[in-house]
């Protein structure tokens, strides 16, 4: 499995990771099989969040890693916090929502509870989960400093933030933010569209993300692409979807050429971008994971990348 330097931090990670938002629906044996498959493929990076299944996803992941007998030093654990659900999280700090909350007390509590759920002493990476407009950057910095000094978190990042929001957080921090988790995939290419349609007035010229793609490359901040197989906002998968016949025909053509599946071509599309993104795979199907994690088998040409982009309904000015 290819490795990337996460945000220039020196932490070498696989260019695909296993996201476990839906692992709480699996039995103990099924969850164990998932983490074992990931490790077999060289994917030792696991991404969760305290709100996934109200905290239960992290519980199941932690137990699965223990059941599989995987040593803590052999894996990389990442979690996210800062969102408070209406009823709070399981084993949470007692606060009720719904709201975003980046206060020092909540961020520290969020990490402490995640460590219990995951049955570990530390997180390799902790991300702020979506932006909080009421955020006080100095409180975030104080929380991060305390968590790092206590050995509870090694690296920090953000999720779904634009460049100025990242800058606002970073301005008060000592540690460099290493990652920003953003939705990206063949059917969610807004950050690419706006780069290609600069100085135009068509729909794809609208920049919803503040130039986050170029910013991330300049700042050496790894983009972690979530929901890589979804179209819209969790509207469903585009692979083998009758709504997208042209795209699926192109994906199948390339899959046949490279001797892989359409899922792997969709992953290769993201990995081909020189921003050196990390793909967060969310499948809870062992066989599909097997297909998606064969990244070394496919190196698309630039023309093939653009052919996929066109097949998804995009154009060039």
C-alpha cells in the first residue's frame, strides 16, 4: 500500500483509510473481519468520530481491534469531535445539543471519552468535526496544548473547513494542522470545478470552498476525501446506479483495462490528483474493501482522469 506523509508531519500513513461510521451495525465477528482485512491490505489507518452511531462505532472498533489482537503501535487511530447531538453522546460529558462546541472543556472531554470507547491511551490524530462559528481559537489552542502535553493526541486537524477557517484555528496553535477531511470523489468535484472554470460565469465557476484545494497543497495539509462513492450529500452511491450510465460505462471500460473493479477506478481517480489525498473508505463489506484497497494496481493517465471527469457530466471552459 502506498504511503503519504500526513500533512508533512512525518507520520507516514496509507493513502487509503478505513472509515467506520457504519461499523456499529456489524457483529463482533464481522467487525473483527473488517479490521483484519484492512490490516492484511496494508491499511492500518482507522477513522472514527464521537458522533458515529452516538459513539457506538468507536466502541465496536476498539473491541474489534482488541479481538483481532492488533498491537496499538501497529495502527493509526483518528477521531473527530466538537459536535454535540440533541441527546448528547453515549458515555459523554452530559451536555445536550444540538450544536457545535469547540470549548476547551468539551474538546478535552470528547477526547477522553473517545479514548475509553476505543480502549486506548492516545489518538494519533484528532480533528475538529465541522466548523463552529462560536469558536474561540484560544480555547481550541488551550485544549490542543493540554491534550498533546498529556500524550493523549499526537496530531491535530480539521474537517469541512475552508481556508480562512483553517487559518483562524491555526493562528493560535503551536502544532501544525495536518489534515482537513472534505467530501471529494467523482460525483463531488466542486473544489476542482472552480479551479478549472476560473474567470467564468457558469455554474461550475462558483467557488463554494474558498480555494481549499490550492490552499491545502500550498500549506502541505492532507485532504482526506470522505464519501468517495456518493453523489450529492449522502444521496447514494453512483457506481452501478442507473442514473449515471455514461459514467458507469467509462468506469467499466477502465476497470476491464486494468483488471480491477469500478470501485477501484473510483479510488484511483482521487489518488491520481497531485494533491496527494488520502481516501476514507466507508464500506463495511469485506469483499468490496478487498476491491477498493488495490491502489497499487492502477495508475491512470491524465487523459483517463479527464475522461472520467467528463463522463460524470463535467466539462472544460
